[in-house]
C-alpha cells in the first residue's frame, strides 16, 4: 500500500511539473480539493486552471505518512509564471489525501509543522526521500 501511494504521489508530481494536465486529472478524484495561501476550491476544472495559470513546479524531497494524510516536503518554484522569480525556490509542505488510489486533496502549507497543525495530525513514518 505505501509503495503504491508513494508511486502515485511521485507520478502526480511528474505530471504536474511536465504540465501534463490530463495526466494530473487522471491521478486525481473528480472532486479533488485544492488549497493554499490564496484560498481553496474543488474539482477537475479548478485543478486544470491552477496548473495552467500557476506555473508551479513542485519537487518532492520527503514523503511522510500521517494518520490522516501524506505530507510531502517539497521545493516549490514558479518558472512559468511571469509574476514570479523563476529561480526562487521556496520550501513548502503539501498535504495529500488519497481516496481509492487517487489524489483527493492537495493542501499546500509553508512547512511540515504548519501542515500537521492544520490537520491535527502527527507523522508516523517517512515513506520516501529524494536523498
């Protein structure tokens, strides 16, 4: 189960970073929740629009298992967004909720600690690391 979940998360990131919108949508539930510093919304249309307009790349560094979700520490940058410095890298942590083998929620936070606090959760194990 953990291997399948990590594979899902890594495939989702690969599709996002390649701007393969249809692949990201195929890996996500139709009512996927998206949340971050600018608010939250749900659905494939919202996710597709976010991919097209945010211009974000998320590079996973560590995947943690929590009781309620997966927590992915990432490097975030916006190389395709004219309003952002394409070379600036910001540490982030995204909460991924998985339902029936698909991503059901993508909730970005500034840090692992912020994400765990928001979810009232704790890390039980590290599932994967880029190192």
